[in-house]
C-alpha cells in the first residue's frame, strides 16, 4: 500500500488550520508550523458570507459554528455624517438564496473551531513555537527549515508539498516570488469588542451596520451569539515611523490611548449616534492596513511543490469582508486538488498548479472589488452624492453579490 503523502503547512492561522483540515480529509499527513507559542487570534470579529459558511458546514463544522457565531438578519448601510439610512440587505434570506446563512464570529472562536476539528486527527501534527525560516524544493520533495522559539534550529522536515499560509508578511512568498513587501494602503483600522449588556440600549445591535462617511467608514456587528458587539473604524492615516511602523512587532509599541483620541477627533463630523458608539469604546486596537495588487497569474499562487494560501497569496483590503473567506475557499480547493495525488507523489506540482488555476482569478476579483469598495465607502464630493443616490435607488441589488455568495461554477 502506498504511504500517505506529506503536507507541510507554514502558519497556523485561519488559512493554515483550514488547509490542514482539508489536506487530512483527503488522506494526507499534515504538519503545521506556527511561530507563536499558542494558537490565538486578536480580539476582533470576522464576517463570513454564505460562500464560506457552506464550506464549513460541508466539513462538519456547522453545529460548532451555530454555537459560536451570530447570524444577523440584516445589513444596514447608513451615511456616517447624516445618519440617514441608505440601503439594506436581507441576510435572513441567504439560506434560501445561497444554501447557507451569513455569520459573524469572533476570530478566536473561528480559529478554536478549526483547531478543535484538527486536534483529534491522528494525521495532523501541530508544532507551536516553530518559526519557518526557509524551504528547499528539489523537484522530488520539499524540505522545510524551522527554528524553535529559543533560537535552536530544528531538524529539517521533508514533505511532498508545502503550503505557505504565513499571512501578510509571508516568508514563504518572499522566497518563492521575491516580489517585495506588501504595500501600505494609507488606511488604519481601529477595532474593539464591547459586551452588549454594558452598552446603552440605543447602541446595542443584532444587525450588521455599515456607516459610510467621507474618508472613513465604520462597521458594527454582533458576535458570540450577540453577547458582544464588534466595532471596526477605518480611517485614512499613516503609521508613526513610516513603513517600518506597519509591522506587527512595531504596532505593539503604539500609544493606543493617543490613537483613540485621534479617532474621536477624526469622527467629529459624524452623526451623534456614531460618535456615541465611538465614545463608548474603552480601548481600541490598531491595525495598519497593507495589501497587494490583485494576482496577475496562477504562477503567483503556486510553483513546483510550493503553494501560497490566504493572505500570503492575496492580502486584500478588508472592504468586502472576505480575506479569511478566501483563505477557507483556497483550503477547500487545495484539498480537492491533493485528492488526486498519485502513489509516488510525482503529480504534486501539477496538482498545485491546478489548485492555483482554480483559485487565482476569483481571488484577484475579490481583491479588486475590495479595493473598489474602499474608494466608494470613503467617497467625498460628487462621488459620495452619487453613491448615496445609487444605494437609495438600487439598495439590495448593489449589496447582494450572487457571483461571490453563490455556489462556484466548476
Ligand atoms: C480590520 C480587518 C477586518 C477584517 N475583516 C474580515 C472579515 O470580516 N471577513 C473575512 O473573511 N476577513 C476579514 N479580514 C481578513 C482576514 O483577517 C485575513 O484575510 C485572514 O486572517 C488571513 O488568514 P491567514 O491564515 O491567511 O493569515 P494570518 O491570519 O495572518 O495567519 C498567518 C499565521 O502564520 C503565522 N506565521 C507567520 N510567519 C510565520 C513563520 N515564519 N513561521 C511560522 N508561522 C508563521 C502567524 O503567526 C499566523 O498565525 C479582516 C482583516 C482586517 C485587518
């Protein structure tokens, strides 16, 4: 009997754990290398469209998702300056329309749900405190060099395929494509999580609300079955210290209190309920948003025995709320490609190329749409006026996206 194929995964975030699960479901043995000493995600939420929820359900995670997430009935879009309603999207119609609901979930809960799915699998080994340093693909196999948290080099490991799921600042991508760092967008995200019980009734919400204003927007939605409200404000601004201030390590040193004052000042022109919401937040966490231009070819997503997945492949602005969603879609497509592996593993590069071919255009489309949404959400002058008029007139027709939420055409 042929021995199982070996999949190496760099990064144990949402994409890496989803890839591990997808690979193991196809009979591969998987090793995940995560540089952090524990699996964890920052205290913030993610929205998951029905395209993503459908996949999680197919992986048997529907009940766990049901227990951890919230399922808002409506998306409401408002003008941030006037507070006027502009449009709504009936999210409660998603199961009938697309076969799965629209979910909002705490990132830590999504990661925990994926971790709980892979942890009992005998074919998945999770190595924490192991930073991936470099790989060597000799055509027959790929060898991965990793370092322990205390700086000791670990024994290199060999596999049939390597997935770089190591996020925005991916080292696997840097070695594979050598295409420079991600670009700063000039936008900052302030995130907060508020217990709804502690909020005045007027600020609590069971819906997704997007407030669109000149040069900023704010999104709020419930997580944890509605117990908490996730709030994220996107504004224009530069990281202190320039580009070097954008790295996760540099961000840890930021003065968050000063930044919260900056945010409140930046929102001075917004309507009273929005200012009340921003003032109700005791502490914000700050992200400097960086992205890359949309993918231009499948060879940017896989070469030889190495494939990129999630933010390592296609980091995008979070203005379509689909970055984690595309990582999960990538993982599912990767799993289907790996299923075709031959006993000797010689077909693996062709299978990874097939994975890339299936994914790159959809990822590029989502990256491009997210970019465009940012321009529309933050519009000023006549463009803002046109945006508001279009939303009032066309509403749901603009907000619903069958090409994104519907089942893929294969
Ligand atoms: C403000 C904001 C809001 C967002 N909202 C949404 C949303 O509503 N819906 C949505 O779908 N997406 C959203 N996203 C996008 C989403 O967060 C990302 O697309 C998603 O987290 C990417 O997952 P990933 O696993 O590819 O990368 P990451 O989550 O970055 O995971 C990468 C992992 O690799 C590890 N790693 C890095 N380097 C190494 C190394 N050398 N060795 C070992 N491990 C390493 C890291 O520690 C990390 O655990 C949002 C993003 C932002 C910034």
